[in-house]
C-alpha cells in the first residue's frame, strides 16, 4: 500500500481513529477510500452527510506529501494500523490511531511492556518508589513506556536508561519538537536507547486536548500500567482508566491518606480499579512473572492423559514453547483461522488448560 495514501487517510478532517478503521475495513485499503463515490461513502458505518462532504472535499494529499518529506528527511518510521510493524497490543484497542510516527530502535512488540505514570509534582516518596521500581524491573527486561512529562514520567525514563532498559516516550505533539524543552537531552538519549512515538504529525503543538489522546497510547501499548504517585484529578488516573477499559492490568502504590499526591492511587485501589503494589514481588505474583511460577511450567497438562483434540494439542505445544502469545501471533504460528482458533481457545479455557490475560494474550495454566 502507498505510504502517501496511508498518511493522507489520517489527515482527513472529520475522520478519527474509529471511523478510519471502519473505512479500512469497508474498503480494504487506504487507496480505495480515495476512489469511493458519494453514495458508496454514505453506506460506510458511522459516516453521516457532513463527514461524506469532508471526505469528498479533502486536501489531504498536500499535507501528506509534506509529512512524507519530513519523515524521510529525519529517518522516522511511519507505522500504519495494518502494518506488521504496528504495535500489536495497541492494535487490539478499538480507538487505536491508524498512523504512528516512531523514531528510535525499541521493539514495540517486546515480550513485556510496562507503562509507568504519575504526577508531575512528584514528592521524594514517589521518586524513591520510581527508582526502586525500575531497578527491580531490570531482571525482567521490559520495555518501559511513559509520557516524557515532568515528575514521575521523566524519572521513569531516566531510571529505565540507568538500568539499561529500553524506554519509549509517547508525545502529545509532532516529532519536530520536544515538550517540555528541558527534556531534550533525555529525549536524545532515549532515541538511542528506546525511542519517541506519536500519532501527531510534524507542526502539531502540545495543545491541552492532545494529552488525553496521548494517554490512550500509553495505556494501549502496555501489558500493565503502574501508577506511582498521582492526584485524584491527575492525568495518570485518566491513563489508568483507559488501561482498565482495554482490559489491561493496573497497579498503584498506596500512600498516606493525608498525602495529596497519593490520593489518586489510594482511590484506584479503594475502588478496585488497580491492584495494590508495594514491591516488585506483588507485580511478579499477579502477572505470573515470579521465578517459582515459571518453574512450575513443566508442561503438566501435556504429560497427563487429557483428552485433547489434534487442534488443541497444536495450540498447547505452541504456547508451551512461546510462553504467552497474542491471539494474532497464535493464529499465525498454528495456521488456524481466527474463527477456528477462538472455538478451540474457548474449549481449552473450559478445561482449565489455558488462561486469558489482558490484551488478548493467552498462556498455559
């Protein structure tokens, strides 16, 4: 598919992430979208007369050509929703952006991805937690995601690099700038040891409305979101709510009831929107990452005389070798169509052989 057409689709005024997905599903490719007549566009789910007019009278190619020149000049990767390189966890989110722009070398589909978020007004308590958390995560070698903002975000990226962990900053603006500007030195180090990712094209400024959009990417990219320290009205809570809506795990560090910047974390825990975490072992236990749990994976199901069908045996063998897989990856490795795979997964879950995790990930019990 033409990269110009992919970028152009994301440039059309009035076409957001969800509608763009509908258009791709209906048409099969961005190129076809631009060939549709008015009557054909009107039959696409979610498109009304006003949107049809906006699409018919677009000037997207002019803007797309400018962006194409920019990303080629600065060696930026353009990741389209249907590309193999597009982050698989994010692709499973209903409102994932159709186009992402990435500069760096991190594996956005790493085996373990953790988002670390928190207040911009971090206290020494929160900073100590963040340092200890990132140091403790080193043994698991996860990709660390955050928003490159003041406070906990900045420290999460900094400590990730300090502990030789790959880290990616999700931006609320284009890749032609860094906000806040004071974080440019750190951002440059992150490009070498991780990367910078955004859905916004060059020239986009960090307007207030861009940050909630940015937060959904922070939540959608990760297996788990950890809130270190947050006010009850803070942006970190928005990210946590988004992670919950994507059926991803959320953890929060508790604080004293009198601490303003622990009020958000305490609220998440109190309302069962987050698991309480006080140490790395809590995270390892709930996510099944502890060494003792891993040692228990000696393939007991496959050694027992359980009545598995041929298809179920194939799925079990693949999961035993790989540990855990996203549904799309499982479909590729087994060679099963999604409908056949879904039926077998359901049967294996009912037998207690496999378990589903956030992000459409499955593993052997």
